[in-house]
C-alpha cells in the first residue's frame, strides 16, 4: 500500500450504540471496542504507520454514569496488563497523553510501567489519549511556558504540549457517524485530512481502514499553498 499516513488519529465512537443495537449492556460495547484497538494497532504497525493516536477517555467522560466510569477504569487496567506482551511482540512503543493525575495511583503506575517497558521499541508508537481534552492540554501547555518563562512562539507551544516531539496528525478518522472533532488534538490536526464513517467502533475493521488510507492517498494536500 502506498501513501501511508505517518500519523493517524482516531476518535473511537459508537461503543454504547453498538451494544444497544445488540441488546447488550454498554459495558459490552467497551469490551468489544478494546479488542478492536488491538486489531487496528497491530494492522497499523504491519503496514508502516509510525504514530497512532486513539481517543480513549476524554475530560468530559467523567460525567457519564458512575458505574460506567468505574468499569472503564477497570477495563483500562486490564487492557494494559493484557496488551503489554502484544506491544513487545509487535515492537510497539506506548505513550499516554492527557492529565493522568486524575486517575488512581494504581492506574497511573500501570500506565507508567507500560511506557517504560516499551520505551525501547522502534516500530509504531501507539498513543492513548486518557483524561484528555485539547483545550485542557493547551491550557496546561501555557502554564508550562509561563513556569519556564518561555516566549510565546509556535515552537515553544509545540514543545509544551503532551505531544511534544510527535509529528502533527495526517489523517483523522471518527467512527459512528458523528461529524465533529470533540475537543480532540485541536492544535495537532490543523492540516489533517478528515474522514467520518458511519461504522461503529466495535465494527471497524482493518479493511475499512485500508479503504480510508487509499482515499487519503488520492487527496491533494496543499498545506495552504497552491
């Protein structure tokens, strides 16, 4: 496959609606969605994508029902423990972005351990946005700049974002039919190509991703030029 995007970002939407249509609990949708994360991550690794950023838990998701939030926290813990061997087997480096301080000490440690144990990997970098909101990220970046007495320049803002040293997004995908970016990587998607699919995240497949990448390769990215 040609014209592989260097950095793909995905808003993984539709877990709850998928579960409802299957007459299942919303939690079943999240369970199924976690399986798709593995499938899409390994596929991106196989085809040569360098960065894959996935919107896993937003700053707004805390407003969901308490039992669902508690389930998601436990699912994240299980996910990291089960996925570590998969990361290592596929030479995938893991990184988290977002304000992790809001998570339990146990989950913070699991996340940090996963980052440390995959730091030597040289293939795909999988980035999970956890307790992430782009406005929150930019606000925290401004505070870092102020603390470091940095001048307000584009490079300095970049260096203080959670995604410092990570290239901008080339391709943004949102599943489930919603057509909005929902406070996701607002700075980093400035020149991203965007694709919106009706497919719910638990039904999103590598074949559909390949079709989107093929379409991406046909677009003329001018970056403001002619």
